[in-house]
């Protein structure tokens, strides 16, 4: 009987710490724009490359682009067309916003979900990409936008990685 109790206790002491470290990350992304609609990107007609995981967001009333998750800004860069790209990360997840008219963050800034990152001109689109380190991920699976056009998701529910 003592041997059984000792072996059960030993198994519990080994299992509990391993179980705590084996938990998966779960992430839910808030929508970068209020009342946003997702417009499907153009289809890759030639099919030479992997499909683009970029999503295009548009919101008529909202022009303030917000961080979809807590993170740290790694890059803020102006593109050739005069618009801005902002890249920030949380753990191994990188979020790339493109097409901003004006930015309010700088490199190495810490962000909180919902914090303004930049601005769009009314009615213009912004693009969003998401990566797990270098692997592109479809952000619509984790994005909490209320309205989505051209996707299967309509309820704003989240999904864990």
C-alpha cells in the first residue's frame, strides 16, 4: 500500500510541472478598425506561389487603426507611395499593418491592445498580415471583427493556436 501511494505521489509530482509547461498559447485579436469589413484580396490566378495570407480591412466611419494585441513595435517604415507600414510582435507572432496614412508609434514602443497605431484617410483600405515567426497565418481565424465580407466567420469568435 505504501508503495502504491509513493508511486502515485511521484507520478503527480512529475505530471503537474510538465502539464503546466505544455499549455498552448491562445490568442484572440481585437479588430484594428471599428465596424471593419474584410475584403478578400485578389486571387492568385497563376498559382505559382503559396496563397497570400494578407487580409484587407476597410471601415467607412473609423480612421483610427488600433493594435490588435499587446506587443512591441519592431519596424515603422514609409513606403514608396508615401503610406506607412508598422510591424509589431508578441512572443513569436508578428503583425504587419500596411497602408497607414499617418503613424503614432515609433520603433521599440510597447503597445496595448486597442492602442492607436496610426490613421487612415476615410474609406481607404489597410492590409494586415500575421506570422508565426516566419510562417504566414490567416488572421481571420483569430480576428474579432464583427463584420466580415467574403469569409466564413461572422460571429467574432476566437480560436486558440
